[in-house]
């Protein structure tokens, strides 16, 4: 009888876990993009996929998720490029911040430098246009901001839609940000995850295109 109850409890736990994960993702409805068949689907079950290129820091796969952490020797945030050229697309993934994490950036470049980023840190969530390092007069521009702290040690889902000169970012904790800038309407060589501290966990990465 005890073993039967234990089995039933285990099944109920797995059901609750899978249901909460589904609800977490399903709460985000696309606003400017049609998210149908994914052109990228990464679940990080065994190893870092070939298109995910670590640039800085330590990136590993453990317990079915990708983990990024800074290395003191780098003197730089941990950076991982997912090599998928894009222009208009939507990206959806789950993330978790540990107690020692300083937050992360989801960053997009143009062909010759930094373009914009979605920032998750102690101040909340923001969308920022990067400064042009080749122009000494250029400055970063805050396009949108939500002063809502993102809880650590629990999974969240983020959906980022990019279409023409628009970006819409949603986080399952209730954040919705919308931004527009003429510089955003360009081709982009890849997607980048930039992790501060240790550790950032990423799972269930999906990319949608037209």
C-alpha cells in the first residue's frame, strides 16, 4: 500500500510540474508575430548544440538545461552566440536565475556591431538600444523599462518578438514591454545570451520565423 501511494504521489508531482511548465509558457501570447512551426527547437537534454558557440565564460548542459557562468579570468560576462541569421523572428525560452546570478542580456547585433538587448537585472526588465562604438557621440538609449523584480530560483518564460522596427518582450511573471526604433529594422547574424555572475539557466529555446 505504501509503495502504491508513493507511486501515485510521484505521478501527481510530475503532472503538476508538467502542467505548471505548460501554463507558464502558454500565458504568453504573441502580439506582432505569428509563432507557428519553430525553425529552432533546443531542449538541451544532453549537450550544447553545435550552433551554440561559447565565446566567454563557462557554458555547460546539466540536468536538461544549459548553464552559463562568468569566469574570473575572462574579466567579462559569459557570452554564448546561437548562430542563426535572422531579421524578423520570435524567440521563446525558459530561464532561471540563481542566488549568485547578476542577471542576463538577450542581445542582438547587426553585421558590424552591437544593436540592442533585452536586459534582466535587479532593476527589472528593459529594452536598450546599444551605442555605436565607432561613434564617440553615440549613447545607449533606454527604449522601454519595467521596474519589476524577477524572482530568482524559479523558472520563467520569455518571448521576444522582432518585426521590422518593433520589439515586444514578455516575461511570464507579468512583464510586457514594447519598443520601436528605425535602427532595429536590419539583418542580424545571431542571437546572444550574456550572463552576469553565476549561474544563468536556459532551457526550451524556440525560434520562429515568417
